[in-house]
C-alpha cells in the first residue's frame, strides 16, 4: 500500500508529537521541581517530597510533600498527595496555566499574630510601634489576596480538597491554655468546579476550637455576576443537641481584573436566621484598599434570640429587651495610608428598654451590693463580695485618685466620654496594627472589660466578642449605672496578681498598705500590671529593681495623665528615678528570703 506524500507528512508529524508528549514528562520534571523549591525559598521554606511524576499531559503529582521553615526547621505543611494539571495552551492565551488542583490528606499550621499590650493607650516610646518590613509584607499579602479575588473566578482551575486541616500554631502566651484544642478548620471535602452558567463551590468540614463545629457550605457564581448560596453551622450546646445556624447571601459580585478591583453590589442581602442585612463594599489592588458596609433598618432582640443558637448568645439569652433599632457599620481602610482609616458603628434605638420582669442577668442590680463571680482565663471563676462585708472592698472615693486615673489612662483614656464602644480607639488600633504589620493594640474599653470579667470569661471566640460588645452597649444605654459606679466595680474585681483582685488587695500585696494612699510611682506601677497581671515579676530585675522598659512605660502613662490634668507635672519623677519598694507578700515571692543557717555540731 502506497501512502500519499500528504498522508506520510501527517503520520510523521503525529509520530513527532507522540515522541514529544512522551518526552515532556522527564524533560519538565527538573524545571518544575526547581520552580517549586524557588517559590518555597522565597517564603523562607524548604520543600521536599517522596516522589514527583510528570505525565505526558503535564500532570504533576507530588507524594509526601513537606514544607519546613528554614529558621527553625519546623514543619508547616505536609500532604500525602498534590496533583497539579498544567494547560500550556491556556497559558499562551493569557489565562492561568493550571487547569486542575487536587490536594489530599494534608495538614498545615500557620503562626498567629503576636499579642497586644494595653487596649487603647498608644505604644510607649521605645516600644516598636511600627515595622516597615512587616507592614510591607502585610500590604503585599493583601495585594495578592485582591489579585486572587479579582482573577476571573469562572476561569479558575478545578479545585478538589480531600481531608485537609489548617490550624494556627500555638504561641508563647501565658494567658493561653497549653492543653487547649487547636484553632482552625478541617475540610472533609471541597469542590470548586464549572457549573451551568458559571461555577459552583461546595464544601463540608468543621471549625476547630474549644468545640468542633460542623459546617456545610454551597455557593454559585453565575456569568451574570449573581452570587448566591450559604452555609450551615451545627453549634454544640451545653448538654443539649447541636443547634443549627444558617447564613445565606444573595446579590452581585463584579470582578474587574485589569483594574484590580472586586465590588459587592450594595443591593446584596445577607441573612442570618431571621436577621436581614444589606451588604456592600469593594476591594482594590491600589493601596490596597478595603471598603465594607453593613446595615439593617429594623432589628429586635426577639429576632436575635430566634436566629442564633444558645451557645452563640451566651448570657444574652437571659435578657429580654423591648423595642427595636436600626444598625449600620462601615469600614474604609487604605493599607498604604493607615492613619486615614474610617470606621463607623451606629445604633439608632426606638423604644429600647430591658424588661426587668423577664431578665435574669443582674444588669439592673449593679448599683446595689452583690457578689461578683469574676471570670478568669482557663474557665476559672473566683468570688468577691462588693460590700462592706468584704474588708478589701473600697468605694471609689476610698481609692487613691492617682491609681484610678492611671488605670483609666492606660486602659481606656476616653472612658468618661464614650458609651461602651470607642470608634476612635478602633480606628487607632487598626492604624497602629497595620503600621506594625501585626496585632499590637486592641480597642477594648473598661466597660467591655467589666462585662468580660462579670459575665463572659476570656475565650477567644467571635461569639464571646460579640456578646461583650452588646452587653457593654446595654450597660451604657439601658441601665441606670453611672460611669463612676462602673469604675468602682472594675477597680474592685480586676486581677492584679496571683489571686489578687481589686485595688486594696493589690496595694496590700505589693506595698503592704491601703489603696487609699499611694505614691505616684506606686499608682503608675499598678496601672502597668493590669494588662498582664500574671507577668508582674518580669517587671523587676534580679535585685528587685524596676526594669528600664517598666520605668519607661510608667513614665509614659504619667505624661499622659499630666496632659489630661490628672497629675501635677511636679509630681512625676524622671523615668530613671521611678522606683517602688515591695513591702508586701510580693517581696517574698520575688526575692525569697535566704534559708535559715543551721550550725553543725561535730561528732
């Protein structure tokens, strides 16, 4: 049989193509391995794997893939299998060169941000308030996030995850329980795939923390920019069957890849149970800049009670409130200009009042003597009676005003001006944290700390933080308690050392005398102890003298008090002259007395 010249040429071309395809795998293995190792090295990591196979169709399969941190050799990622399918033709057309990603049996750990110091006082001189390199890394990560979100989602590679767990690595934090459960997410399975008219995302897994919360989610994103779907959370309760929390979204999402912008239409609806909100915002690569707004016209306490599980409501389920309110919160943050951040949070009440006959939480009785059940870290509770029956209870007028003003200055300088939630402090916190490239400063108020100590505890969860904000607002707006009484309770219950609660116990523990008479140095020292009471010993050196950083912080608080008119300038010593004499039980803890000498009798 004689083949025509054209047929022979086609056969030859086909043979060449087959040879090239068969050779593609071995040829591409080395460049792909080099690219993976280089990408890991750029992030301070070393990459290794058990095997790498590249098929003729350019499907890369890694087995036993491991990423370790170069700085300490710690393993941050491990996967039994990672498959990445490359599509050279789509790459030539300007699209992603990856057509499919499949990850199976993987574990990843991420380092959490470092802790913050005082809630609202700006960092003292000498403290690292900003870190340009870390701040730039934060901006770079944010730009990468915007680029990812602005990339045409409907052209994303097919994604498949099977048994993947992401957790936050524990940090050196004395307030954190070393036996606490890891915080993160476990993905049982996840699929992102093309669907009719767009793409579909679906996943099943659990949120990890003190209790595991099963989650199922599904979302569709159509070619008409419509986005719709939701998530279901099964919240475990105390001794009861899990309660279901449903969150849905229905709106429009516009991706503008060239402009580096993603916009959420302000007609988007977010529903939490029976609660309905309007949601809008935008993410822009320039800056990068984030804008978000959430609002509702008519909300009631009954809607919240019917929409949220008991474990999420916490003590709020023991409060009945009549009336309704409108709510609006917004954020506008340009990471390149953090000091320009705008944040608002407004509640417009309409006849709101606590129903005393149906409320069991003692919000309306805080003006009377009561036994405070003080919630401490690690789920500990101690009691202190706030009445003359307690020899250490001190009315506000019996506590040295220097101490009261020093604590207010360090913890919540605007305490007498705000109403439970300080939006200016939130803006300052955001700006400082962005400039530091890490979490350095919170925005809690004394009112929020008060409800945390009286009712909530110190669990680091979103539900607990939400309860804190709501209870603080209620105390400030729906109860007759005055600021002075709030401060009096606060100064009599907060922790100042090992089982030391209240100003008088603290004064006796450290200085051996009453809280009604303190020197400026003593008052400033006690103010610095409040944010981290269990670390009080680190503020002294081995001789029992204040360390330089402690004197600097005390002097910083003192200067802020002078600026407020709460301390006469001549009463503030120079920083290197600040000094406290430990004369109470704290001295024997810090500087244990030498054991008594025994005379030996010769045999």
